[in-house]
């Protein structure tokens, strides 16, 4: 087992995940985001990964716009 030591001023990585099964893409993203906000404390997000199922693929630009807020 390999240990990774972080400097004293670095906190461990915080992460959360959520899933929505709503049929409309932006509503599904909003619901998943709301669930994430319940899990993670307020602050700047360094990385957001959103996986979009094929039925929602045509709405990727709208999802990106919402994620950028």
C-alpha cells in the first residue's frame, strides 16, 4: 500500500455524486445539482463532471450553461 502525504495546509479531497432520472435534461441537471448542494459544504468547486445519457445529449450546451453558474 502506498501512502500519499499532503502538506499541512492542504485539506483532503471532498466529493459527492448524484443522479437524476427526470426525463427533461435541464430539469434533471438541476435536480442532481440540488442534491449535490445538500452533500457538499459551500465553496468554490474545482471540478464538476456531468455524465449525460444519450436521450439528453442534444441538451449538452444548456447543461454546460447551467453548470457554469
